[in-house]
């Protein structure tokens, strides 16, 4: 069974930074594609960024230039470095790996 665990969320002021971590494990786990999504109450979960292999990345327009997705030395670990955070980035952030989502980590951007 694939397990996905996110960490690193918290409360930050506008303009601040956070780094989220995602660790995936389980039998037959395929780490080829890993992604970060986010969701706010009453809205659908939306893709934020994904990584294929070690360095093939793509981002939604609303985070380009501010967020960076990267893979750790352990191939089943992915990070999301979030800079210049805005109040509209407030959401629960989820990692997706092997077709499974984790429980999510709350990010709140507020002064």
C-alpha cells in the first residue's frame, strides 16, 4: 500500500516562505511522477506543480516564479519551496505519488 506523508505547512506572513516536504513509500511504488495540489474550502483540488523524473518540472501560472518543486536525493521525496507567499496561497496542500494523495498540510498566509 502506497503511503504519502506531507509536512512543512504553517502560518506565514505575506511575502514569506515555506518549504513543504513529501515522502512516499510502499511496495511497487513508482516515483516517476510526483505532484503538489492544493484545495480551499468549497473549491476543487487544483494542481500546483509536478515533477517527472529528476528535473522535468511544470507549474501553474499562478505560482510560476514563486514556487519550486524539486526531488530529494531519495527519489521518493519531493519538496515544494514556496517564496513570496500571498494570502490567496492559503490552502491545504497535498502531495500525489503513485496515484495516491496524502492527508495534506495546511498553509496559511496572513498578517
